[in-house]
C-alpha cells in the first residue's frame, strides 16, 4: 500500500486497490508509527474496528498489516466516490491508540449492466420528430473513470440518443425521434443500445430494443413536472403519503385514462414505496432508514390506454430523526489498578458510535465528577478514562464508574456503561500497635512457658501487606540474651515467660516488640513492653538475731531488780520479699500464766511487763513467732533464753538443767541427763574456780558486775542488713502491688 502518514494526529493512511489476495502486504505499521521494535508484541497490539468487519490483520512479529479478507470496494462503499475504512491499533501498558485509515482504490472489475437484456416498446407512427422516449439506464458499480461513461445506439436511422445528468448524479438516457416512422413500411424496429465505461480496457453492456410501430391515433401523456422532489422523516409510518405525481393527456375518454407505474424500480424501492396507479400517490410501505439510504430516486411512468407513455423523476429525501442511541464499546479496560498509580493513568478506552447524523449523531461522554476520575477525548469518538487524583485503597477499595454518552438530538438519546474498578493494595501502611507502651504484670514463680500478655498491631493494608508478624528485639538481661527469658508468638503476639521468674532477682523487664508486615518491602513499627514482676510471699522471715545454733546456751540476763519495761533483747528478722510480704510482726508463743515478758508487735523488742518476783524461775525460755503479712503468711520461730538472776553463779547453777526437760521420763533420757549433769557439774566447778580467781584479782572492779549485766542485749546487726534501703524499696514495691491489684481487677 501507499502510505500517507500524519504524525501530528497519530493518523496513518494507506491506499490499496480492491480485490487484493488474502495475505497481501498493506503497510509496515511498526515503522510507520515510529514504534520501538517489539513494542507491538510487548504492548499486545490489536486492531479495533467499531462495528466493522476486519479486512486487515496485524502481524505483530513482522510489524505489518496484511489483507485478511477479500475487499470488494463496491460491496464496501457502493457508489461512493471515495471508499475507505478505519480502525484503531491499541497498545497496552501504557495504553496508546493510533488510527489507521485504509483507502480502497477502484479497479475496473464491473461492466455496465442493464436491468434487462431486452426492452419492448410501442411507438405510434404519428409521433413527430423530437418526441422523446426514455430508456432504462445501465449501472456500473465501479466509480470514477471506471464507471459508466456513455451510450451508443445502433442503427441510428430514426433515433438519436440524449444523455441527461440527473440531480442524484446518475445519468438518464433518452431516444429522440429524428425521422417519422411509417408502420406500413416498417412494422418492427430492432435497435441495440450499448453502455460503455472509461476503464482500461473498456467494459460494455448492451440491451436490445424492439420497437413495435403503432397506428396513429393519439397524444402521449405528459407529466406536469419533469422532476418531483419530496422529503419524508425516516420514522414515517406505513401509509404516509409522500407526494402525488400527475400527468395530463390531450386525448379524451379512453385515451385520456392515465395509469402510473414505477419504471424499472429496484427491489428496494418496491419494498419501501408504492404508487397508486390511478391517483399517482406515492405512499410509504416499508421502514425507511436514513442511515441506510438518504435519498431515493424513482422513475415514474404515466401510460395512457393507447400505450403512450411519459416519465418523470421523483427524488425522495429521507430526513434524519434521532432514532439511534449512542453505542458504547469498551475497547480496553484494566479492572484492577494499584493504589499508587499516578494521576493521569489511563484505565479505559471507550469508543462511541451514533448512527444518526448531524447533531443527532454528535456524542458527548461524561462521568460522575465526584469520582477521582476524568474522561477525555483524544480522537473523534474515542474517549479515555483516567485517574484524576491520588487513590487510596484503604479509603475506597472499588469504584463503579458509569460513563454516560449523550447525543445532541432533541430529545437526546443516551446510553451508559459501568466500569467496575478494583483498587489493588500497595504496602503503604506500617503495622500500628494499639499502644506505644504496654505494662504487663507477672506474678513471680510462674510456670515455664507461661503466657504473660499479648500485644496487637493492626495494618490497614490488605493481604500479605497486612499480615503482621511479631518479634522481640534481642538484648541482654543480667548477662543472658533476652530470648532465654521471654519469647513471643510471631503470629498471635502472645508474650511468654520462658522460665519462672524470681522477683527477688528480676523486678522489671523492658523489651521492644517489633511488628512487621509481609509486604515487599516490609514495613514495621515498635512498641515498648514493660513486664513488671510481682512479688509473691515465697520467702519466710529470717531471724538474724539471736543467732540460732543447736544447743545454744546463750541467754539474755535480766536482773531481778529490773524495772517494768526493762529491755531484755530485740529480735531482729528480715524478709527478702517486699511490701506486705515483708512486713513482719512478732508474737510470743504460749505466754505463761503471769507473763513476765512481752514482745513489741512491730519492733521485736522483748521487755519486762512487771517486777520480777521471787516466784519467777531463773531460766526462762521464750518462743517467738515472726510472721510476715503475706497471703498466706509465712513465719519463723525463734527461741530466746532469758536468765533472771543477779549474779553469774546463780545463773550457772540454774543453767545446769537448761536442757533438762521435765517431761522426759524414759530411761534413756534419764541416763543422758545424768551424764550431762555430771559433765556440766565438772565444767561449772572449773568455771567457778576460774571466776573466783578472777574475782579475787579484780575485786576492786566488782562494780562491773552490777552495771554490765545488760551487755549481751545490745542487738547484733549483721553487716549486710541495711535497714533504710530496705524500707525504701518496700515502699516502692508496695505501690507496685497496688497497681497490680487494679490491673487484675480490670482483667477480671
Ligand atoms: C458496584 O456495583 C456492584 C454491582 O453492580 C455492587 O455489588 C457494588 O457494591 C458496587 N460498588 C460500589 C462501590 O458502589
Ligand atoms: C524501632 O527501633 C529501632 C531501634 O530500636 C529503631 O532504629 C527504629 O527506627 C524503630 N522503628 C520505629 C518505626 O520506631
């Protein structure tokens, strides 16, 4: 084909002759469009011809257009002088559209053809020279020089030919009588009419004309007008009168009785119109269609009873009515669009066709302006729908875009088409924790793999982009990796304590939990979780003083002269728990009938509560219970030996049977006690001897014995006993435990 390219509009025009063999080369489309090599393949190029059959095919690999079907110009365009068809080439990603027009050039493949091969006529011998007789025209389907060019008649002794150009563009032919006819000489005339076109070589068509010469008697009818013009709307109902033709005849009576006919009418004309033979009314009998035929040319004949005729042309113009709604074709549509598409991304190409003409066929497309889309027209009748702003799937995940096409008729007709567009997700949201920081409470001595708490992060995206996994950021705790203490279920976000915790060792664990989605690339965020270990009353009080050793003989001395409230000793105990669990109270177990001693409930101080009387035994054994305030409480007991005496000898004599328990009376015990007593006696004697010697030596220091009796009562504090710091931390932990109470109430 021959190429006429118009790069400015993206239009390409090829010219090829009709009747080319299937597969013939039409054009080098890839090169002519200036496309990158392979673009036709990668863009999945295809042809789109709205409503038309596809005469041309695209060979993507060769980047060529080839003939796909036999193209008959006459079938495609009829007698239109210029014949072409157009189609679009659509490319995807990105969408591109090119219009290609192929013009079909005529070849002289049709001869002029007469409707009949033989024509019978009757002509009166009285016809005067100059009388006209209309003949059937021939038709040549070709156009231009290949169409009908002229007629010739043979022989030409009586008649000459006259060719008229009709208003519709076709030609009519008439014979004009040159010399009078004489029936007595020649009853029958045989003529040959030849039509010839202008092709190379020329093609011809012929018709035989047999003329019967009649006796003289009459005048021929004559039409009042040589051409009648009428117009009728295409939606005219059957029975509508279009026009009335009329002819007159100079003869009277029988010869004046005129009948009207369509002369050489085509089938199409006979389907659409009928003529009343006696009145000359032309009436609509079929469905007119402006889109099929805008003008009908009919030859009417008036004939009197003598057989004489006249003919006239009737031109019926069909008026367009807006009877066709625009027809919309979605040529290309991507039904899913990523939410990060830039504004201006083409999502659909639409073709609209309206078969009406003028304003009735002028179509405008629109879409709802509230949507973030717009519609634009690039080529006539082609529209593209594109995004107008940034989309957000999290806000609107799908759109129904209704494209409305309205023509310019009055009233106008419209049609619409809805595009269902889904917005696909892009990983543009990080998982979001419900809180930035979390506090969790864990009672110490938890079982292993105990579920402590769970965190949750939400991701507004969809699918894998919203599938959140949880991780703990690794760090060290007391020299060990955090993962040996705490783990997290990556899917559920449940945090587990791997091992039992001991409040006395770890009171608080701070960890950073990361939530990460499965997008590509993934997005993540952090939250801080503080796991607060809560104290449990798992430690009993520990007595630091007096030091408990088996069989201890250590005793506190109380002079018989001691005042009421005399401080005997102070029991010192600690509890490594905290808060209530470490809040200690002291009680005497089994107080005697007339107790001499009492213990301070809070401070553990043992004091006399009355004057010592003679009845009070020298040795007294007090058992104290030290109890913490936990739930349940834990306790420890401590024995305190007290000696009520003024002097050592007195004490010693009494302490010989300190270990003696009067309740024991079996033999073994008796012998044991006996042997102990003997040993003790010897021991005491030696002590007394030593003491006597010492007493003698330092007689002047006897005062010491009177005032120094209280010496052992000064409390003994172990070096690591830090009274103040303990009380501070007790206070802090007490407030933790009240938090935990609130927390567990909320959970409950
Ligand atoms: C779009 O239309 C379909 C059916 O026609 C309907 O199910 C859907 O809900 C509509 N979507 C929107 C966003 O209007
Ligand atoms: C998460 O924490 C790490 C370090 O702890 C930090 O580098 C990162 O920026 C944090 N990410 C977010 C989203 O806060």
